[in-house]
C-alpha cells in the first residue's frame, strides 16, 4: 500500500480537471468555428497534463 500512496502523490490526479477544462473549452470554441482537429486535441491534452 505504501507504493500506491507514493504513486498517487506523484501523479496528482486532483489537478487533472484544472488542466483539462481549459483544453476542452478551447476545443468547443474551435469546433464552433469549424476548426476542430482531433490530433491537436490529443496533443494538447498530453501536453497540458
């Protein structure tokens, strides 16, 4: 169980919503303008995490 606690603290899962929400907001705005590219969404999610 000790290894799981260390892993959990290192990953910071509680911070993911704060990094993902702006990416999805930008994605929705881009889709509304007709400039949605799934590959760029994936790259941005990886880079933003």
